[in-house]
C-alpha cells in the first residue's frame, strides 16, 4: 500500500501557469442548478464549488454557454451577461478564499440543443438528418426531455462570429476572476461537431481533410489565448465517445492530428476522457479506442485523464506517467473533501445519480465531509 507521504497524487506540479499542490481535479460536471431563463449562476453553485475547493487544488467549473443560443440544457449557466460575470465572481472568490484554483469550461452546444432553450435554430457544421432521427439523443428543457430541434449549417462567413463569441466569453471569464479556461471540444458539442466527419460534411475551409476540420478549434484557441495567454487555456476531448451522435471514419488519425496541432499552440494541458466513459456513463471499453496513453505520446504538454478512476487507479496513472493530473467526476459529487479522503485513505460516500441533474441542494450541497459524517455518527440518537 502507498502511504500518504509517498502518494504521487499528492506531489506538487506546475501545469501551464497553474501551481498545484495535488493532482486530483474536479472535471466539469453540469449539475443544472443555474437560474432559468437567465442562465445566472446560483448561490447554491457558489456553495457547491466552495465546498469542493482545496489548497492548491484545481476545479473546472461546468460547461458554460458562451451565448444564449449556445446553451445545451435548461438551467446550465452562461458567461455572456454582466450579471453572469458578477455571480461567477462570487464563486471564484469563494474558491480562492480556500486556496483553490478554478477554470471555466466554455461551451457552445451547436446542434445538441432545442429552440426551447436557445430560442433560435441550432447551428452546427453541417445538416445531419440521422442525428435528428436518433431517439437516444435528448435535451433537458423546463418542460422535461425533448428531442433536439432541426439545425442549420453555419455559413462560412458566420464562423468568425462564433470564434469571437468564444473570445468575449473568455474575457468575461477573466473579469469573473477565473484562473483560466477550458474549451469543451468533446461530448458532441459544437467544436467536436466540426472535428468529426460524421457531423462535418462541409466543403469549405472548415470541412473535408482533418487539417480543415481542426481549423475551428485552432481559431478559437488562438482567439481565447489573446485574452489569457495560452498557458491558461486547456482543451478537453472525448476521442472515443459516440455520445450525442458523434462519429468519425478514422478517429485515431483525427485525434492524433489534433494532439499534434495542439503542440504548436502551447496550451496549458490536454484533458482526455477515457474510452470506458460515454457522456456521463460508464460503458464497456471499446477495444482499440483512442485513449490518453496514446495521445500522451503525441502531445508534448501535460495530460489530464478522466473517466472511471478510483483512488487506486488514479494513483497508478500518475505514478506510471500516464497523466499529470486525474479528474474524478462522480465521486466528487458525493465527497466534497475528495482529495483529503484520498490522501488519507478514507472511505468514499456513494454518489446519487438521481440528483445529478437539476433540483435543489439535496444531493448537491448536502454531502458532508468525512469529519462531518463522523461527528454526525457520534451524536446520540
Ligand atoms: C452529472 C454529470 C455532468 C457532466 N457534465 C459535463 C460537462 O459539463 N462537461 C464535460 O466536459 N463533461 C461532463 N461530464 C463528464 C465528466 O466530466 C467526466 O468526464 C465523467 O463523469 C467521467 O469521470 P468519472 O468516471 O470520474 O465520473 C459530466 C458527467 C456527469 C456525471
């Protein structure tokens, strides 16, 4: 057994501009507790992130819409209004007060939304009827789950406008006190809709060969790096996932190329969701799927790996050099003091899937720390 002081997970590391004291990251988790329809972050969200902050620990705040039409679900937060900036500032202040770091995951849903959320026809790389026919793909709205609305392809001369929305959102995130940003280039949202040729049939400079399909992501990285400096920009990929109707004829070639291209851009890190995960669920691992270990051989910067890690496998992954940091999602929902528990080999509380998405503080901010749970156990009944 690895003792506390020997754990690779608890050695300090510098990732881009971020000085971290341990290697356990809270990945973006959309918990759908923002206000609707304003997309304002809530006070509950402030409490939730503050509870999960730790000295020198990295939190990545949930997928946050760069524009009203970019929202993927009802009750997801935004970063496109002054009110959003002010409310996120309360959250980043609370995290910083505990010595933690917090990045914002910037997102545009693309086709993976409904007019009930974004109010306008969703935009994407190219029109894809089979996406609309797939009954497994749903969008959370105030009136329950609905199928995504019919979408349209972005005109070539509209693409720069979306890149600019990312830049403005990055500047808003900076004013809101974040330490940097992560671009969601996976999970079947807009950036990934451009990357993969199952969803990108364009014939302009943003479609066709891999070099063209990667262009949208590269332009966004360049734009947000003018705000932050590339050492405060991370990129998240889910190369093996078919969530939200994704697919590519040669994912290995595509994602190896993306990783190589990212080398030139000198970003803070590449965050890879492992093959055993699809969206927010554990699945049987596909043989031969593109994993962090493979992309880590191409990408020269730090890797964050996510997906199905336990304290023991996280330790192995860092000790073996598979990744510099490990993101642990579902266990962090029910263990606000997750790094402390892992460092001290304390038992983890089970997560509650039924409260993942939406609702109040129940199943969100009411999970006790280990010390609090022991105290409660010792109270006379
Ligand atoms: C409730 C929930 C919401 C999620 N929301 C996001 C999100 O907003 N952005 C994202 O990139 N991934 C999201 N994910 C995926 C997680 O970041 C993570 O990759 C996944 O849960 C696998 O890690 P785990 O096995 O440690 O939970 C979500 C997962 C869950 C369970």
